[in-house]
């Protein structure tokens, strides 16, 4: 439903507690003054840093005033309380806006932090996730914050479904502030469509529509009527003057109290760089610095005095608001404790997550006998379902591939308008939004996201994965169809460079299990990774069980990153290093060479974290005759083998039968034996 040009005249919603002319003259004066002070703080931060983005940070001052100065459900003395409004700044370049308002509203954002703007982590140029200070997400590249907000809203709905008739206690909203750049990014539209489809009425998008991007007027690159688009995809939309405090207040109250079962959008028309004449309405406002005397004139226009100064009257206003917020939060906590007494399962869900890695390694049934062919995707499915039965915390997101990746949990029901208790989320063919929404679920901190698609499509969600790794979000990615072995789909669908590409992301564990036992170990490692994401890479084809050794040793070996899976019978002469679908080839080759050791190497990142003693026990420095065997690019292996000894694929695939294609590229017992014979001959000559 589209409410065009809502000016806060709300005869049609008389039952609202506060709407329309929602501000008393005293409040209106205080919030106007707060908006002025916030603009000065923004100027002071950018001037002190010598860089920064002014446009949105200045033109959203009234939005900040109505939110932080009146309507936001938050408490600066306890920023991370459960039922707070999550304020998500999607346009992270407007970080000065967020820092100024957190400081004014009494969050742990000190004057000294503002003075170090863009020179310390507390006030970085783009905000980093820190709920203790009131920073809900790491916005990262434009548009992702919108998708993060949709993920947060989804997580709140999942929690509400557990509370059943007590769900009305959850009054917090996800309030996302975004600009023209965010709206133009494809990831944003992907997520906005899903929010409309699911009718997530606990999210409010505020679109700062100032008509300016860095290179000029936004109409030069974007002629979309965003209000009409949002309406068409299932959002309730209001269009307001973004500098009119009463209009903003009325629109926000209506969005919160009359959502009509729809996600809410407020298109706030603003003037870029508002309050600074030198840049108002100009592309200069976005990223070009004010120069020379323009700083003095800008401060004069805003009646500025001492730098980083907040008048006593503004301090008193926010102190009074803080007292009200503290009482509101305490009252809610009392009611919620009573609800949890009635719902011990929810209390357990909100408690500390049980780490099930040891349970999984020691208890899960043995997977097949030596040589038995096993579908690793099916093993993965059984592990996921077992873990979910134990925790009830998993949320599985798929890009239209549940049937292929086999990552559905529970009874397989999918999250929908009439099924918000289901934890299988069908994202459609929207990998980037899926990844960013998973980040939002992880930021919420209650549920553990599982994200699945084909490995070749991992680049579509790479920006979100990068942020997940940067922030240590414990997401589990399941990527299947992992090599040129998928054959006849052709080169476009055969991942060659994806494994090295993923391993290049700092803080991401990439695990490529070789058989069912290592799949169990992979999930044990992923569950133990409570402060880093994990990517589990699985093949489409069935694989043989690699050995009949103790289950625990195989599973524990994955956590160590690499381990000896076949020990030499004579003095050591060569080591074969292999992962995934290539490990069984190494095992077969070693049968011909009793002086050859086989090392299963499921996770290079985990191995790098082990002690020097363990690394030496697996890969002795005295034995440099090593071959690595993996049907992917060679780069990650060059720290362990000489470049000429990496049996790998350095070019794209082709259309052929998978087994035939692998053999052509040297992945056969005969070809590997030939390479090993040459290596041994060269070493002995």
C-alpha cells in the first residue's frame, strides 16, 4: 500500500497513541537543536580526520533526531538488550551520522572516540559490528546492510514463533537507514523482494532519497521510482519530507503501530549536505572535502561554537529520554522473565549454545566400510538433521537447491507467511542476498545459519562471506558439485578457481572432506568454530570410504586440518597430500609404494593453526618429495610442495563425461604413479 506524501495528518489512524503532530513544541525545539548539534559533530569529525562523507550524515540529521531523540526503542546503558530496536546503518560511509547520535543518546561512544574518527576501530570510516556500543552490523559494501536487516527481521520472527501467544512481547523493530547507493545495489532488491514475499512487518526501511550520488544526480544512473517499486513488491510505503520532524515522527509511528502485515518503507526526501551551504544539493556533498574558509562558513551557518561541544540543554533532553528508556526496558524484562518461566524451551534457546563437536565426533554412527561408495551430500544431510535435533538452533538457507545440496533440516517445511516457525529458508536464485541475510541472522546471535548452493556460484555471495569472515560470524556454508567431475554441464559450471579463491579469504575455514567420516569431522569442526565461518565443500559423485581406521581418529583428524591416513611401511621417501574426491586416488597409488605416506588434508587453515610439533609429525621437513593432488587451482598448495609437484588444474574445464575429464587432466592412478615415479627418480639421481 502506497501512502504518497504523508505529512503526518493522520485522521485515518485515530487509535494511534502518538501520530501526526506527535511532538510538543518543547520536544520539537529540543530535537531541532539536537539535529543542529549532530551536524556540527559530523563536521568536526570529518575536519579532524581530514576525510569522510558528509552528505547523508548531514541530511539525515532530522531522521537521527526523531529516532534517537524520541522514538527508538533502545537503552544506551544496556545497548544489547534483547527487545531493542536494531538500528541498521546500511550506508556505512555515513558512519559519522551513527557515531554522533550514539554519543548524544548516551551509548558508550565517548567524545574522545569522535575526535579519533577514521583513526580507530571504535569510529572507523565504515562501522564495524559492536553491539556493546550500539553498532548492530558491519555494513560493508552498499546494499548488504538492507539484506542484513531482512535477516535480522527473519530471526526475530523465528524467535516470536517459539513464544507462541507471548510473541506480542517482542515489540522491537529492525530499522534500516539506506541511501541511493544501497537501493541501487542488486543485493538490496533481492532481499527487499523476499521481505515483501514473507510479509516481514517488523522491519522499517528509511530511504534517504537525496537524489545525489558521487558522480552526480542519481537520475543519471537510476530512473526507478523506488516508492512505486517497493509498493509493487509488497511493502507499505510512505513518502515524507525528510527534514520535517513532525512528518517523520508520524510516518515512523504509523510504520511501527499499523504495519498491516507488511514490511514498512519510508521514503524521506532530503537535501544532500543539508545545513552546509557550500555543498548543499551538490555531488560534492558525498565525498569531496570542504576546503579553506568553507569550514568556518559551514560552522557559522550552523551557529557552531567550540568543537565537539554538546550544549547542556541537549544533554538534559537525552538524560530524560534515557530514564524513560531504562524504565521501559526494565518493565519489559520483568514481563519477559515471566514468559520464559512458562516456556523453558525458549529459555534454553536464549541460553549459551551447547558445543556439539565432541558429541558428533564420538557418537555419530560409523559411515560405511572401507571401499564402500557413499554419497557425501546424504551423509551431510543426516549430520545436519542430527545436530538440529540436539540444538533446534539451525536455520538452513538455500538458493533454490535444497534438493541438490540436501541441506533441509527437520521435517523440510519452509519458512513462509503461514509458517514462520519453519527454519528452512528458500531464498530463490538470490545467492548474494542469501549470504547477507545469513549474516543478519548470525548478528542476531540466537540461530546458527547454514547456507547452501553449488560451489561454482560461491562468488555470488562472496562479499557477504568476506564480511562474515571479517566479523567472525559462525556461519556454515555448504558448497556442493565441487570440481570438473560434474562433467557434462560444461566449463561454466565446473569450479576450478573457487577453492583457491575461498582459501584466500582470511578467517574462513575451507573443509573438503574425502568420505563420510570426514564429513562428520567437518561438521564437528564447523560447530566448534564459534567465532569464524566454515565452508564445507562436497562432491556430486559418490566416493569410496578411504580407510577402515578408527572413526574418532578420522574425525579428529579433520579438526587438526591434516593427518596421516596411510602410514609408510618402509623408510619414508615420499608424501602424497590430497583432499576430497582425490584422496582415494592417493590411497590406491600408495598401495604400490610401501615407502610412501598419504596425508589427508581436509582443511589447510586448521592445519596452519596447529603446533609446529604436529605439523612436523604429519609433514616432516626431512621429506621434501611431496605431491599434492587436488582437482582445482594449485596456489594454496605451494606452501607445502614445489610448484611443479602440485597435481592440479590451472585452466577451465570442458564438456565431457566427468570421469573421462578427470583422467584427461591427470587425475587417475596411472597418471599420478607416473608423476611419483619421476619425482622419486629425480630425487635419487
